[in-house]
């Protein structure tokens, strides 16, 4: 007789976590994220909705 694994074991095998994990969400875009970025104490975005750029490149693009 085959006995199925407990739900917690199946979840761990499928996801690596023993129970359903709810990830933090970005207050700006609402996506699940691992990192939020703050400026002067205010959240300005997360690793999903912000991008980085070299200051030198930005300076060249915005030089008048």
C-alpha cells in the first residue's frame, strides 16, 4: 500500500519551504521583492521597479 507524503513534505519538495511563504511586497509597484530602496527615509522602489545607471553615463546623457 502506497501512503502519500504529508502536505508539508510535498510543499518542501516542490518549493524548498515547509509552508506557504508570503514574500514582502514593494509599496510602490506591488510586486514581490527582496530589496526596497529608500531615499531620505522614503521608499522609492524595489529591485523590480528601479534600475541603476552609471553616474558618468547619466551625466553625459543630461549634459547641456
